[in-house]
């Protein structure tokens, strides 16, 4: 009697319990499995059912399954199928878990707890579509089921982000602004590229917690991505007003000001940061370097960069500071100071090849070829077999017309990296300028096998064919280059000059020369070409205009002086023409045709 009385008491206890919502994927629930009156278990099955719950509570899921199976044979009840499904899920036996969960739902389709377990099993098995169908069913049964909304939103995030956002918005309508929901919505909007909507989500989060500084900084990032820099500035100013020593906020403000183009105001924020104790040297150098890089385009900022590095120099002997100060000294044409700084660098950081490359490359990109050569001469002594250092040095010398000096460095670069198109092209061009055309042609043809559509390679090959008066081949490569890039100023200029020298298709040459000058109106070589084309066309006033401008822009070069002399001669200014020819000969004493002009006093 006592035993049956105890069973009856336990049965009443279980039948009266209400189920709580569990997440089976995240936490293994050791709570006993409850049933409702509609799933009431027969007295014969009850003992096995209770034993199964006891085993489940102990984590002995295998024994629990055996007990529930015995109960199920006596009474095929939805609650027992549910208990079996749950324990199979605990053991990760998904097919059996799914089979029993489906049976529990089939027998009692309106039981939310059973539907929820079925959704979890589908989700664990990565059957997301099926899981979504079940969760949608739960929501139709219970429109206030918050767990189902949240699970469904998470489920749709990867495959249907817009649907996930809809779910989260419905959830927000039910419970109001919620931190977890809003942060996930913001992430989804960002992934979809809808930055403005993401901003709105973060703004709602701030309404929940307006004094949350990390959240304010997150909003600043989103504002910046949305190009809402003024709004970002308002938020960061609010942070600094309450915490003026927040260096991260100060740096963010400086970055926003730079985005707004106000480098000088940004410098004040950086100055505040750099004067604080324990600021890492790496941050100081990064700030100074950003201003130095900008100053190469906007010289008004160079004093700010100098002040930053000069202040750093008072507190450290780090070689990086000396390198930048040396570069600043070069920009100020203070060579003696630059030599001191760079000597310090070579003595204290001979090993750092990257620093040399960055600095040399920076000057080269800004077309400061003399400064580049000075820096890279120092570097190549330390790193004679470095590909990039040899290439930058060779290119800087070649750009200044110092082909004999550039040749060995470009040759070394090609030997070190024979597959680099830029190195091959530059070396071939230098060889052609040194009249070593056979070698140049050989390198170019090898490079064109690697990159058959490289316009620069074709253009350099065209120059070689032109110098050797191989007109058919010259025209062929120039035309091929223009088919690839019809507006390329260099190709148009060189082809136009070639045609003008031949006195062929001058109207076509003029159109090409105009394309080049329109692209780079202050390129002295292009101005010389169009002036020479006008000379060949007999339009001497226009020829004079462009040739004088070429000399004004590019300085007195022998070919330009000779061309202008020819124009003046044809305009009847013979004395002025003779004066220009003599000046050209002084600069290029090897020009035999020029000598003949001077001797005859005529073209």
C-alpha cells in the first residue's frame, strides 16, 4: 500500500507541474520531464516513466531511454515520446531524437514544449528550413512566445537576413527596445550595407543606456562609415566633455577632423595625446608619420609634422624619429641636417630594410626623384641585394635622365626578380636610352610573353623600333597599345612625335599630341611634342607658344632649345635661333646635326 501511495503522490506532483522553456542546444536540462492531463500516463507505465526521469536528472541518459522505452511499450503517450526525444538529443542521436519528437508533436500538436524541442533538433541537425517551419508554427500558436521569435531570428540571420530583421522588429514591437535584439539588428544592417539603418539601431541602444561610453564609440564608428562625420563629432565631443582624459576618444576626434579635412584642429588633439605620460612610442610615430605623408601633398602641414617629431626626439633616441627628421630636413633643403639624421639611422638601424623602402617609395611616388636617390644611395650600401631598393634607386635615376647611373641598379633588380614586369620594362627603357637596343628588345619580348597587353612594355618597344627606323614594326606596336588604352598620354605622345619626325600623318599626330597635353598640361615632353607637330604643320606661332611653355615648365633641355631655334629661324628671327642652337650644343656636344646648323647658319 505504501508503495502505491508513493507512486500516486509522485504522479500528482508530475501531472501538476508546468513546463518551462529550455534551449537544448545550449544547456543539457536535467529537469524531470513533465506531462499534462491530456498526456496522462497509465498507471502501468508510470513507474518506468518516473525511473526515466530520475535517471535523466542524474545525467544517465542511456538508462533513462531504456525506462522511457519500457513506458512507451505500455502506453504510447506524447509525453513519453517527448522524453525519449529529449534524451536522444542529449546523446546527440539526432535521427532517433527527431523520430520521437515528431511523434510527440503528431499526438499533441498544440503543445508548445514539444514543438520547441522539435525545432531545436532540426536546428542541431542543420535542417534550418524545417526548424524555421516549426518555429513559425509555435508563433502561430503563441504570438507572444519570445523565445521562438529570437530563435527564428537567429536561424534566418545567415540565409535570410532581411527576414531575420523582420522577426527582430516584431520582437521589438512586443517587448520594446532590447539590447540583444538591437545589437543583432545593427550587425545585420551593416552586413547588408545599410549603414544608416544600422546607425538607427545603435541610436536606439543608446536610448536604453545613454551613458554607455563603449556604445557611444560604436555609434561613432557607424557614423563615420555612413560619412556622418558631423554627428560623429558631436558624440565624441560629448564623451570628451565628461572624460577629457579619454585618449581613445581624443584620437577618434582627430580622425574625424581629418575626415573633415581639418588637419590643423586634429593636430591639437594629437598634441594633447602625445604630451600624456606613458603614450606608446608606436602611437607617436604613427601620428607623426600621418602628418608627414600628408605634408608631402600639403606643405603647410610640414611644420606640424616637424614639431611632432622634434618633441619625440627630446624623449627618445629611436632611429625612426631621426629618419623622419632627416626627410623633413630634405624637404626644407637643409642637406647638412639631413646628413646628420640619416647617418644616425644607418648607424643605429642598418637592419631595417622596410623603413628605407617606405621612405624611398614615398618620395618616389611624390615625384621627388633627387631626394629619392639620396635616400636610396644610403640604403643600397646596406642592402646591395634587395630587389625593391635597387629598383627604386634605378627608377629615380632613370626619371632624371641618368641612364648610365641607373643601369646597374635596374639590372640587379631584374636579376633578383626576373618576373617583375615593372623592373623589366624600366630596365629595357634604360637600355634603349643607352642605345643598347638589341638587349632592350630581348627583355621586352620576354616580358610581353608574361604580360602581352602591358601598354608600357609595348610603348617602350615602340621607342626602340622608332629609334631604329623600323617604321612598320613601330606603327604596329603603337597601334596595338592604343587599342588596349586609347587615351594613354605617353603612347599618344610618343607615337605623335614619331610621326612628326617622319613628316607622316601630321593631322593624326596632332590629335594624339592633344590627347597627351590635355591629360598632362604641364608635362614638358608633351608640350615639346605638340609644339614640334605644329612646326611640321607650318603653324609657327602655335609651335613657338608650346615650345616656350615646355622650356618654362621643364627647364632648358637641348632638344627643346633646338626645336625652338628651328621655329624662330622659320619666323625670320635668325640671330635668336642661332643663340638657342649654340646653347643646345653646349648642353649636348654630341649632336652633329646641330653643329651643321650652326656652321651653315640655317636649317
